[in-house]
């Protein structure tokens, strides 16, 4: 969910060119609903649509386990490309399914859908009833969705959270400011629109120096989310956090095993108090992955797959090759 907002110091001309949008932005946002058949699917495996979801999966010859991978804010299946292409998963018979739920990758959502974390949690549970998964992985925005899934205790299997935000201050100041400004009538819609015109600047501080070249395709995918939808998602993300103040207690109500995974250089804060309390739960395992930031599935895809393997086989794997 994390974003680095740098548009204030860039392209002042863009701001002036948005003059006519001020009137439009004072109106209720019109959510663009593109034709799903026109969506450019990621070519990292078999791609298909089901019940409003766009899915991309690897294809092991023999499938022993199925894992659903869910994206962060403005992201898509693209962030899991290296994990899907890892020979280890094919060898072990683990089918990875990178999912794009309604509202992501430009996918339309039902008119009655409100984009809240709670509604996405129900959507995940409903989809799992159609296509059962042995493990569900959520990154950032969807890590917080999976906290709600864990707390609801309707999904019966293990959950992996990749870099969730347990409290508002866990997010960067820029992201929090954008959330606050985006709620101001008129100005809010325009501000998110301007930010959406510079997608690469939203991500660059969350990638390691070695992976800066991977920002461009991620940014291109981010552009598939209409600004009106992005604003609603951003506000919904923080609304859920503000509802509880701190999601640590919410997560501790889970009855299912949960793995809390983050890069050791993650931009999202994880307080010592939250770490201590979660560590005290016999159902929650914390994994700090060396050599990674917020997009740990891009920085260390093989290491994340090794953790998945550990979870599914219910036994420790050999030392990671870090």
C-alpha cells in the first residue's frame, strides 16, 4: 500500500493543465468500468477470468497445493511474476495463482460493491469457496484484507501477510498526507488524479537499488486503476486502520496459523510492541527476510516461495540461500 508521493515538486505545468478538472472533481466520482476483454493479461502462465477476477497461474504437471497471491494498492499479478516463474514451485507441485480481484487491474466491480476492507475480506472468502486454496497470501493492501479474513475465522487454512500496516503511522508521511487531502471535497479528487499521472514516483522508494528497473512495468499496471477507484481504495485502507486504531489486537483473534512476512529493510513500520505481542501468539510466526524492502516478492521471490513451501509442508525447510 505504501507510496512515495513526489508530485509536489514536479511538473507544475501539469497542475495548471488540470484547471478544468476542478469542476469535475467537485462531483461524485464516476468509476470507469473498462471492457474486461480488453485487459492486457500478464504473460506469466495461464491467464483466465472467473467471477469478476483476473487470474494468472503457473502450471505444475501434478498439483499438490494451490496458493492464492493477492496484490497491494494499485498493484496487480505483475508483482508476483518471478514467484510464478520459479522452477521450485513446479517441482514441488505448488500451483501459484496471482489474483486480481474486482477493482484491481482495471477490473470492474459490482455497482453495490463499496471497496472496504471488510467487503474485500468477504469477496476473498466467497472466491475461495469457488476455488479452494491451501494458503492465501496478501501483500500490503491485501495483507490488511487478510487480517480481517483471519479475524473473521471463516477461512480454515493458513494465511501469509506480506508487509501489512497495523497502524496509521506505519505508513509513510506522504501516504498519510495524501489520504487526508484526498478526503477534501473538490481538491481530493484532483490531487489523486495528479498523483496517478506520475505512477513511477509512487513506487521508486519502495524498491531496492538493484530492482529500480522493475518499477516501470509495475507503474504501467498501476495506471489500469482509475483515479476515482484509487482514491476510494486509499481511504478504505485507512478507514479500516482508524476503526481499530491498531490492528494488532484484531489479528490476535485469529484461530488459524498466520505468517507475518516482511523485508528486513521494509519501509512499513513494525513496532517492537506489536512484534512482541504477535510473537506471544502460538498461531503467529514472524519472518524477517534479509535483502528486501516493501516489495519483498520482487526483491527475494525465491525466499518467499521457500516460506510458502515451509508452510504447506508443515515443516522447516533447509537454510535459505541468502
